[in-house]
C-alpha cells in the first residue's frame, strides 16, 4: 500500500508539519507550532493519529506537542532517534534553552517553550517506523539525532498536497519515492551547523548518503517547498 504525505506550513518561521498515512498508521511528523491547525486538518480528513515522529528534537519541530495532546485528549507515542532524546522529557527545557541561546534566538525559546513529554520509541538507521513502510535514515549534522524518512511508494495523490509545488518536481516520473528530510536538506540549501550539537563534517557525510537515492526522489523538507534529490545533490556526491 502506498503512503500519502500532506504538508501543513506552520509557525512564525514556516516549519513544515507532515501528516503521513502509511499502512493504516497516521503519523504527525514534526508538529512545531499551531496545534489547532494540525488538529483541524486531522478532523477535516477524519484521521485518527497513531504516533508523532520527529526528524530531530529542536523546539521549532516539537513545540505544539503538549497542546496537540490536549486537543486530542490523548497522548501519542513519540518516536525519534535516541541521540536527540535529551530535547524531550526532563532535560528538554535546559537543552532547548541552551540551543536557542547559542544561535542567538532566546526570544523564540521564551515564546514557544512548554514542558515536553519524553520519547517512547527510538528509531535507528535502517529500521522501519513501527507499523509503516517508512524507512529511517540517520543523517547527523544539523543535530546528532537527525533522521530522514524514506518512502519507496508514494501515492500519486500526494503530489498535489504541497501548494508550492514546482514544475521540476518530476511529477510524471514513475519513481514515486519520497524523503521527508527534516532540517538535513532543503530546496537550495542544507541545515545550519552552528548549533552546539551540529557537525558540518557529519552533515557532508549524510548528504553523500542521500545522494545515492534516485535523483527523482521527491524531498519534503522541514522548511520551504519540496524539491528532488537530483536537483539538490549532484552526482559527484555519490563518489
């Protein structure tokens, strides 16, 4: 069964939250702001979420979780890479404050901070997100625990879910694979590496790993419009 991916552009800095339906599971990926907008989308489309998946632990990708749980009247399991687990749970306030102070954005932390529940499911390289056909690719660099989610069989209907779709997204390609890339890879850019847990050398290795995917693979990033592997990563990175 092919997966569907819907994008919700949320928050002051245009973070992308994705609603992914895969093998009957309904995932909320990176709910960073506007819990009511996310909840409204789920209600409108009669979707009952089963899990929250985080591409990394930074607050701009997690801040809506507490309010969302209140709207849902239930706490969902949160899945992420263990290397970013300290951004949630008991250490979440200190870790997120230190991050946003280090990058010169303490006001963002003060505006969006709420106590965050801890992760319950840990995702590592090569495993499938439980109950889905999404494969985990560990892509450290932006953070130590950054991951991408790879889907080999994207439903064709997902092509119309991004209002900023571009003509060069190879919509007619028979290759309907996609990558939810978090803050590892953007259209015309990559994730910043000036945070305390960033590593530019690790990010370069991660990009080389992603370059081995089909060039037609659609990329759904953590910020901005979608793109493709071929547009962003030159063939030379495969070497």
